[in-house]
C-alpha cells in the first residue's frame, strides 16, 4: 500500500441493528426482529394511503413478517395491484366476520366483481339483507375497523385445517383443502372468526377504512376504491347487463353440478370431466345461436355487428362461430378487423409514458373507417386497407361489395365506443360485448378473478403462437389493462348483448400448458412475483387433458388446434362478396 494512502479500514464491533433499504433510497434501521409493519409505519409519508404489504428482494410478504437481516424492500400500498388485492381480500374477511357475528346461520357468498370497484355478494340460509340490515352490518364493520383488531396468521397442517372447517359446518372449504397437494395452509383469525383465504392479509382491521355496502337485490355490493384513487369511493354504477351475465353463469354451474372448484376437481377425479366439457360447450353454442337469431330477426334493420371485449376474451373465435350461426340463418357475414384501419405508425398517438398508444381510439383512421363503412352499407364497391405490421402502414386489401344478403361484422376493442361510428344510425348497429366473466370460485369466499383467467389464456397463446415469453406477456399486461379501463370497460353496458366466454373447466385444461411457462420466469424479478401468484392459483386445479377440448371451442384460440382458424366465409367468391383479392 502506498504509505501516503489513507487506510479506511478500522476495527469495529458487531452491528446490533438491521437495515431496510427502500427503492427510493431511504434507509431505516431497528433491532433485529422488528416487523415490516413497524418499518412501514415509520416510513409512510402519506398515512391516508397505508402500506399493506412489501416486496422483500422481489418476494411478496405480509407486514407481520419480522426482519432479521438487512433487506432491500419495496413497501406497497393500495394503489399497487398487489396491495389492492391484499386490501380487498382483508375487506372480505372483515365482512365475513361481521356477518357471522350479526347474523348467525347466514352463509355469505362472494360471487363476482363489479367493474368499477366492488364485489357482488349474496346470502344462503338467510333472506337477502334489507336496507336496514345492511346499514346495521355497515356500522358493525366500521366498529371493527375502529377497534383495530389484529388479523393473525397461523400455518397449520392441511388435514388439521380441513378437519377444523368441517367441524364448524364448512364442508366446501374442507373439501377444497383436502383436494390440495399442499402440506400446510394459512388460517387467519379475526376475533373469534377463523378462515382460509388464498393470499396475504393486512395486519389489522384498522387498515380497512375505505369501503361501503350498497343494496343491490338479490344481494349487495361490497364497494371499495380503485387503485387510481385509493382513498376515494367513486359514485356507484349499476351494471344490470353484466349482473345478468353472472346470474346466467351461476345457473350454468348449477346445471353442470359444478358450483365451485372442489366439485370440478371431483368431476376430473371421477372421470365425469368429458361430460362437463361437452355440456359447457353446448351452453356456449346455445348462446351464440341465440345471438345469431336475434340478429336474423332484425335482418332488415341491422347492417353491422360490432364485437368488442378485453384482451384474450376469445373475440376472433366468437366472431367465426357467430358467422357459422348467421349462415345457418341464411345471412352471409363479412367479418373484418378494426386493426386494419390503424393510422400509419408514425402518426400513432403517445401515451402518458411517451410510448405509442396502439389501444386509444385515435390510433384508428376514423375518417377512412367511417367513409368506407358508409360506402359498404350503401352497396358500393370498396377497396379496404390491410395494415402491414412489419412496415407499420396500410396497404390495399380486398375489394368488397356488400349486398342486402350480407351483414358486416367488425371486431375490435373500440366496438362499443359511440365515437367509433358517430354518423351511422344506432338502429343499424348491433353491439356485442364479450369477456371471460369467470365465476367458478375456489370456495364461497375465495373468488377467481376474470383478469387472471385472461392473462393465463394470453400467456399460453403468446408462447405458442406469437413467440413471446411469459415474462414478456406479464411485463406488457399493465399497459393492456390501462387500455381496457380507458377504452372498453366504460362502454360495456352499451352492448345490446353480452357473451361470457368463460369455460368452467378451462383453468384445469390450461394448467399443464401454463405451469412450465410461468416457472421459466426468472426468479427475483418483478414478473416472477406475478408468475408465482398465478402458479399458486393454478395449483388448486386438478389438471385435465387438453385433447378433450372440442376443436371449435373458444379455448382452442389459445391452445391451438381450432377448426375455425382458417375459416373465412366472407372470402367465398361465388356470391359476389369478394370481387378481387388483395392488391399486389
């Protein structure tokens, strides 16, 4: 060592503290064993938006976890997607505990989500709550929040947990746990109430300040804020069409005798799954046929059908199955994709992050689209564009003429937006909303998110058909969701009909395809946090073979092997639909 160099090494004593290093550069320290909650409370600069969980070295943890060593930590609040899941799940536990205390004998079911922040709930063993009973329940929940009761976690052998729930009359939850391949399971306690939930919880009831209960016969809605405004409850929006779809799906589950996941797993174990698959697909076909019949009954009026829905809803396969049913009614469909009217790539608007926003309405050449639609509906010959994604520009496509025996089907995310076709009379348009509106829940308190079903579909399809890894699909998904909230969900109640593309058996069929893709996501990354969450969900499902999936199923759009993949009825040249093919 150069004698002129300062020696910065000196003897020291063992450090008696642990440090937490936040992603924003802040550092805090404490004696070993302090919980993440203690750090979160000390470091929260916005206490109105509480931290409810933490990522420790990119692994999601509850705040009750003690810190024994120096750690890199990202504290997450309810504006984060994982934070909102924790908040929502804890709020359900609060509701379940309050119902059991005020209305013994009432069995609460959390059925499905409401688009703008809420969960539709219903009762068995008790008449639907009156407005007065609901107000009483709300006041009791508020009182439990004020008491700031701890939500305590106990990890216990799964056989012991199943026996405990069975002893308290919860056969459904006992069967769910017995069918699991896990060795232990988390049981949470709030006051005297014990329950199992799929996922983490907030530390105590004091975190659950933002909610409301809305009377919504035949049940009620547990209303909570959205992540974009985590301390604010937006005005409640009734969604009768969406609620009707979920009600129909519950009727389908009863018809199939598959009301929850334990029943589906039993159908797989007993060899009844082929029957479940065939009847499920028959119910889908009935619904597609009914929609085609409605269009046919208004044939003299309807000139165009707009089909919209969020990503991985099965829009393409649905449009082709609808085309088959329309042909069975003597109507010749011309199905077109809205993507062909994209503006040239350099004209694509930018989003708030400075990235091309391909999902905004302005990414469509609306002037050209409306001009050509009006020409087609007037029976004129039109040369349509074909968007070449390689060069990012429109090139000449097919030349078409629409006759009175045709109906034009347009598939795209903006199909329900009234600004898409402002100059075409609304009575000439039939609008269809399609989404995988899943309602097969793990049990009566643990629901399966519709979004989770769609992202699993997309991960499988992207890997098999588009060359994207699960990591890439997961990384892209937040942008997809932002586009859906802006461009699809606000307009879904504008639809004339809704089609639920969910299949009761699909996660069992997708499990064997999705698992290796999710396991390939690099450990220690943000995408792996999401991959682990989806893996944990899939592992509740018994896998079933994909060869029992019919070749015209919507699920084939994602796993491959669809008989409809090359079905193009509008390209038949014997009826005058196509005058010539794409221009060279």
